[in-house]
């Protein structure tokens, strides 16, 4: 049965859990023409490198279309790769990310360049803050109420929480976001949150649009 061209699948925060991601993709990849990732590919989970490699492999195929967005953890890792301040990155799960690339907090810039593939570094550098199509606006954390989409800042797109989703602002389309963990998808007429805490023994959730069907898998990357 042909896939409707308008079907979009949105996937929440993955956080270094590649087996969980692959299990979810097995269920949703054939159901959507476009897959949007809401960011936070790295940190906390055991294999951030494999998560990024998986998404890059998906991008090489002609279908479905892959749209990865930037999350706050991806931004922090990008700062690390550029030799900028790493204190916050290391406090919020960055050590696990470094381990997946064979690095340590004391690795030199030469070691970083050697062990983080160029394609991975380019991946993080080109991640957009938001994307939209006929169904919704997609962003990692949230949007600033009263500000045009074209004027949104990284502070809001990557870090917003209650100041966004409790405002119930109408942006003309639903805003689909991750970043803030809910036990179940947070659904209102104006916004939908689908981070259900995969890396914290929750679930990795996908939302299919326009049907509003949710599909989720448990964490398959648990570590002792």
C-alpha cells in the first residue's frame, strides 16, 4: 500500500540509545514519507556515536526524508568539538558521549579531530533549530510566545520548558517538541511534547501526523 506523501513521523529524544532507536525505526520507517528527529542524539546513553551513525545512514537513502533538528545536548557537544567551554557538557552526560568516541575529558583537540569522524562533526554543525511542514512546527524545546518563527532564538528553541508549553500560544500550527520529559505524550491543541524519557528507563516515542498515532518502545540500551 503506498505511503501518503503527507505522512510525517516525529521522534523524541534518543540520548545515546541506538538499539532503542533501531527498534522504533523498524515500526515507523515504512509508515512515513518524512521522519523528523527532535534532537538530543547524544549524552547519558551508552552509544551516542552509533545513534549519529544510524541517522547519517538513514539520510543517505532516498526515502523516507530525514530531518534532524538540534537539541541542547547536541549544541553542548558541538561546543566541545569546537574547543569551547565543556563544563556543562561534562555534567549532563557528556562523559558517556566521549567514551562512545574513544575520548576522555582530557583528550586534545587533535585527538578529537582524529576520533570524531568529519561526517559527524558536519552533522552537528548543520542541525537547524526548527522546521515546519503542513502539519506542524517542530523544535527541540519550545518557541518564545509573541515572537515570529523567523526570529526565534537558540535559548528558547533549545532550553525552554514551562514558559513555553504552559502558555498555550497559537503559532498557527501545533508545535511538536521534546526536551521536557512526560510519562505520556503531553497533548494540547497548541503543542505536543513527546519526550517520554527513553534514557531514564522510559520509552522512546514516535508521533505520526496527521493521524496522531503514537508508537513507543522501551529502553533497550540499559547499562548496569
